């Protein structure tokens, strides 16, 4: 059950920031301008979820059409959220990891159809598992984040070898390549492959080869000094959340960014600035297998979920949640229209922020075209 006092306080904070009056109680006037559509949708979502803060960027081919920060990046100091506030993007990190792997393939340094063990020979991976299976989430490997033996390391840090060996020791869920099952282990291992092939740390490789060509100035592996405070759900409203050691999420979910950089990222992929467009297209091709224990076809490419349409446009997306931050990145691939949403809160939804992101794009397309 929602807390009505919490809801009123959060609604008040959003309205005050939107109207710029610092204390007015009237709701913002609804209109069909881009800002009016976004502001109204955000106010409703923040009230429904009890969110401390949110940032949104609407862009087309990397050109920002509208961006705004809402609520607070710090509830204790009442520091207002701004459009350029940095937050952790969780599993949206997988897009960067997949891109790095494909970039290394384009450079002739690896082949995604070769086995994992050929790149990490000191670890006893099943010899049937290929890099492509990791990228498409069809390896059958169990998710290391669900392993109780590894949770103890969240605060203190964990060596990569400990995670890799724990994943290897866990029984496979299915024969490699025969089904889809989302597992953070797949993208954690890909980070280790990047390090082995490039002779750089994952963080250094991205900083040198991925962020610069995409024009990302506010994206990093480590948490920057200026970023939104983390929050999670408490019994009486948001409470301060935890930020695990970087080694806990690694190449599966560690990165930090802001919505403006993410808009640039989407455009860079679409326009071939980081990897050739043909390589980006391969990121949008799921394996021809079914979801494990569900039976419907997989829609997971390589760091992108595909197969949907919004207002007649092909729509790809990925979201992420770290327990204290939630992220959503969606892109219409035919015209470069994108929406990125970041929050400093653990959103309570099965597919975090997907419905909000889709509805927001649909509302904009209906009112203004997209």
C-alpha cells in the first residue's frame, strides 16, 4: 500500500521544480508541447513510484530535443536533480560491452564464433560455449548475481577469477546454444575476454576506445564525485541505498552516465561512429531459439532487446537496475528518435521503466510525430 503523505510530498517537490516557483501547489498545466508531454508523464510516474528523482532526454540522431531533471538527487540536502546529473546505468552497460567485443572482432583480434575457453584458457569453461552465445544470452550459464556464495563480496570486492570459477562450477541450465536465458554471467565473462584480448583493463579499454568516438564526456566505470545519491524502497518512503564495489557488477552493469551522453551513444551506434553499421546491425539479431522454460522466441540481440514497434517504428531497448538506480534506453532505429530515463531509485517493476518509456514515446509520436 502506498504512503499518501509520501506521495503528496513527492508530488509537491516535482510540481515546485517544474513550475520554478519553489513552493507553488498548483499542478503544471498540461499541453501538447514536447516539454508538456514529458513533464506530465514524469510527474505521474514519480508520484506512482515514490521516486526521489529522475532525468529524461528526448533526442533525434543525438540532437537533444528536450531534457530535464526532476525531483532531487539528494533528499538530505534537497539538491535538485539536473538534466546532466550522473547515475549508474546498470545493465545498459551491456550495450557497451557488446560493442567492445564487436569492435575487437572488426579489428581482427577475436571471432565471436570461437569458444570462450580459447580466449580464457586458464578457466575450464564448457568447450561448446562461444562468445556469440554469451552475447545472445544462450550459453546456459547460471547468473552469478543469484549465487549466495558471491553476495558476500558486494561490499568488499571480488576477484574476477572467483566469479568465473563460481560460474563454471554451477551446473548449466541447458545445452549451450539451445535456448535463451538472461544471465549477468555472460556479460561478466565478456569483460574478462576484452581484458585478455586487449591487454587492458575493461575500464581502460572503454575509456580509450569506446567513449571517445561516441563523444561521451560524462560516462565512466567508477562513480564520479558528482552524482545522484542512491535510494531504495523503505517502509516509510525512500531510504539511502547501497553502491556495491565496482567488481560486483563489472562489465555486466557497472557504468555511470547521464541522459545526454546516452543520447549521444545511441546516435553513435546508429551512425557507425564506434563500430560499423553492419556490426551494429548484428547486435539486433537474436539467436533463433526459444526462451528457457517459456517457449516464446528470444528477442535478445547483443545488449539490445528487439522485435517491438512503437507508432509503426522498429523499437529497440534495454533497461538496468542496481538496487539503488534504474535506467532505460530506447531507440527507434529507422529515424534515430531516442528516449533515455535515469532514476536514483529501485523501481518496483518486473521490466523496469519499459512501460513508462514506451508510453512516453507513443505519447510524443501521437502528438508531434517521431
